[in-house]
């Protein structure tokens, strides 16, 4: 029914914390929800210290958003990293070393970024899901061990 639409807004936010820098790539208001987000440095994909959030749907509209963040050590902050997204309507790379990168000066601003679109809720939900799977596997292993000794 609804045609596809490319992301309306995309931005990189930056937060320096102790001896590292956190870059948050926020891509908003696109449809359909299928999108690929990667981080690159000098045309090489970066996979270490990258967290990709799940897409979430706006409560009022049929549009989706996604966030991904990259943590780099302080000695690497002068390098330029790119947040690249590929959507069926558009593919773009956003550099981290430009004036348009917004810096979150206060801790509250950084929390606002991570809470946007219930991102923290999604992370807690995913963590709870993983813990549940681990407990289930552990319980299954105990059952197998007990059955082994019973039928031995």
C-alpha cells in the first residue's frame, strides 16, 4: 500500500567519556523498516565496539528509526569514521569529523539521545531475552545430566 520513503533525518552525535569517544548514528523516519547500517574507516568496515539497535516504529506514523553507536579510544578520535546506511530508496555515508556532528555537552543530553524512541527499553528487552535463553539452556543441560544418571 504505502510506497517506500528514504530517511528524512540522519545525524551523528558525539560524546567524550573518560578516554574514549562515543559516536551515535541516528537515522529517522524511513519506510519500510529494512535498512543496513555499518561503520567504516578508510573504506574498511569496522565491527569492533559497534552496537546496532533494533528499528523502532514511531507511535503516530508508519515510519521507522534506528540508532547505531561506535566507541573508539581517545587516540583514534582524530580518524574519520563513517556511518553508512543502505535503504532501498537511498544510500549515504555520514562522516564523524565534520562541523555538523553534534556534541552532547552534558550527561543529560547523552541520556536523551539514548532514550529517544525507547532505545533503552529495547536494550533492556534484548538483554532480558538473552538471559532467559541462557537460563533455559542451563536448565536443559541439567535435565540431560540427570536423565543420563537415571538411565545409566
